C-alpha cells in the first residue's frame, strides 16, 4: 500500500510533501519549502489582494520548474 501525503503549493503550483512546507501567513494554505526559502510567505490568492495590513513587501513566487 502506497500512501501519498503530497499537497499543491498555493504560491507556485508544485506538488510537495505536506510535511515539507509552511502555511500562508494570511490564510494558512500550503506553501512549499522552495517558496519559503525564496521568501514567499503568502499564497497567490492572498498576494493578489495586495500588500498585507502591516505594509510588508510581498515577494513574488519563484517560477515553476520546467518538467
């Protein structure tokens, strides 16, 4: 029996292990480890809403890798 614990990153769209990611700082959806390492802390939906209330800049998600 094979178990799959993958989740889709809501910033870049990659599918990564659920245990290797972080929640969006605004809504809590999954952000992959690579996005976190690049400074992305918000999902695409929250980033599209504009700057956070505290005025911090919003880093852009890294480009998805070519497959």
